C-alpha cells in the first residue's frame, strides 16, 4: 500500500511516530493509501527547517522568488492529468471538474502570486515640517497554512503561494481526508528547486498535527480554511498567543431569483451553483429563494433537470456527480434529509443513498435533493449541510427575501438573478455576505478580496489582501 511522506527540510520523510492513518478512495469505500500520523515532533522538525531557511528566503529579490514560484506553476500544469486523476480518486469529485477547475486553479495560484509580489507596494505619508513616513511590509517569519478537503490542491496552494511570495517560510497541512495532491506537490517543489525548508508539508489529523501548529510558540500566523467550529477552536488557542489569524469558514449561501431574470441562463447556472462537486463547495448556494410569479415554473424545470443528473464513477468523463468524500460526511448529509422531513419539508427529488455496482458498491453516493415547504428559520435552512441538498422557498418582496437571506449566522457568498440593474445593486449592498454574484456564479478574479462575514470568517484572501496578511506593516518616520 502506498505510504505518503511528509516534506520536511526539502526531503520526503516518514513521521517520527512511524504510524499512519488510513486514506480512503470514496468512490469505492476502500483504503488505498496511508497518511503520516504526524505529531508535535514532526511539526518541531518542520519549524526548525523553516526557521533556518527564513533569512535567505525572505531576502530573496522578488524576481528570484518569481522564477521559482513560476516553475512550480509550470510543473503543476505539466502534470495536470496525473494531479487531476489523483484529486478525483482521493476526493470523489468528477475528473472533468478536477481537470478544468481544481488543478488549473492550483497552477494559477502560484503564477498569480509569483507576479503579484513583483507588483506589491507600500505607502508613504509626507508631513509638513519636513517629516516623511514610509511603511515597510516585512514577512512574518514562519507561518502555518491549514486547508480542507473539498478543493484540496486548489485551496492548499491559495494559501501557500501568497505566504511564500511575501517571503515567509511555511508549514502547511492538507486535510487528512484528501492528502494526495499535497504529497505530489512536495515532489514538484523539489523538482522546481524550491530551497529546502522554505515549504514544509506535514500530514496528519486536525486535533493532533493541526493543533501542534496552532500552539507552536514561534509560528506567527495561521491561515485556516475549514469548518466554523474548527475555526473557533483555533481562534480560542491562537488569540491569547497574539497570532495573526485568517479564517475562511462555513457558509449557507442564498441564491435569490427574481421573476425578471434570464430564466434559461439562471437555470443552467443554478444547477451548477447547487451541485458542483456534489454541493461541497463553500460557495454553493444551498437556499434558493424564488419570486412567487415564477416559483412553480422554476420548481418544475429545476426538479426535472436535477432528477436527470447522473451520479457515477468520478473517473468517467461524463459523470456530473461523483462520490461524497467520506462515510462520516455521507451519513451527516443524509441525516439532514430526515431532519428536513421532520421539520415539515417535502423532498421533491433525490436525497437517497445510491448503491453502485461492482468495485463501486461500497462507495458513498447519493442522489441530489431538492426540498420545499420549509420555514426559512428551521435547522435545515440555517445549518451548513455541505452536500447535494438545496431548499427552494418562494418570496413576494425584496424586504422579505433580504430578511430570509440574512437570517443565518453565516455570510460567505450570495447570488442574485435579475435584469433590473438598480435592484441588483440595492440587493448587493444590503446582503450580508463577503461576495455577491449578480447574474453569474463562481466567476473568480484572483485580484479581488475573498472571504466571508459573521460566522463565515475573519479577514480576506486574494490579491494584495493575502500579501498584506502575510506581511507586517512597520511605519518608519524620518526627519528630512
Ligand atoms: P475541518 O474544519 O474539519 O478541517 C479543515 C482543516 O483543519 C483540516 O486540515 C483539519 O485536519 C484541520 N483541523 C481540524 N481540527 C483542527 C484543530 N483542532 N486544530 C487545527 N487544525 C484542525 O473542515 P473540513 O470538513 O475539512 O472542510 C469543510 C468545511 O470547510 C466546510 O465548513 C466549508 O464551508 C469550509 N470551507 C470554507 C471555505 C471558505 O473559503 N470560506 C472554503 C472551503 C471550505
């Protein structure tokens, strides 16, 4: 059985404990590789390597960092097929999605930040009476990046690339549920000539490996993406240690559809925004609000299309919905179908475990579900499910839909469908979310601020926001 290795001080190494965690192929429900069960000793070794590498890396001219980070981006692109296949097997997502979204975006994360750091700037403030202030933006030192399983390499590199570009050395931990592409990235970094110790990838579970990174006294910043509860656990420990924290957390995003929308385009995009990656994208819209005049038309058309969505082997080219990432998550998602029914909802389609044949018979599959008839404030409509389940709810007025949309504790993203430009801007300004898409979904310009409000997180990633997070501003005042 393949054993994944940690990447510490430029080398692939076994965990100090010599013990491993099972890694599952969710499409088959079988263990197919082993993940290092790292502990604080591995994190301490990674810290030593990163600490030693920091002086040279932080002094490297932007153009030299650019060359190395671009090389990593190029190698990700050259290995696209191998990485996409690995992501598909590890996560259960359709191969097409991994090939067209996950892996190209991982390459873009590196190329974007390779270039961004050559364009980064800081402020100066001239004062009367011959004084001048200027701001230095210096790297923090050794920082930690912790990422989730839903977009494994995509989100892992979204943190690592700006941290490295800004001149930090990094200890990174991918999710123990989907470690494979992070492991393959280690090999790419060696091939690209990244100096040893600049990036260290330590595998293991959250409470042990992740927490060892959070509690380490000399790791100065934690960039975390994952569940809201985990984010709160991390903040509880890191805040009294005065660490810088970037938290990208859960969501329960509203999708607001007005009667005057371009119906066909809205329908096509709403199918994607509901069920891409089996609904396991933090930006998926899981609460669909439809203006009353088109509610029945929408319901008929949407349910008819969702009922036809094929669940199948993620490695098949035409599979739209693959496997759910783990047995635990699969059971959690299905429990919400029972809850929705207990809360008075009607399941219009899907919501059932799907048993496949042959080697896939033990995989975790379910049919995509559409539920109606639920109050906006019930648990099904308030809690993050993070799977292929959406609810549909009619509304009459803007005030009513804003009240329902904003009623959740989350505030990550939102989608608005209307041809009325004034209304679109009005809704965008009142909606409680870090991201608003009008007549589109998941269109990403990497320069824009990315993140949520309320329980969806603290801080922003993307563009110069991430370079600012991974640097400390220092004001220097000089008498001229
Ligand atoms: P999770 O919180 O269980 O795990 C995320 C990462 O944190 C993993 O690497 C895990 O090992 C680690 N971890 C767990 N407990 C830890 C602890 N006590 N200390 C340190 N590290 C710990 O989340 P998940 O189930 O992997 O991912 C799904 C969640 O991520 C969903 O809530 C989803 O909305 C969220 N998410 C948010 C965004 C965003 O940009 N806001 C993007 C993707 C996913």
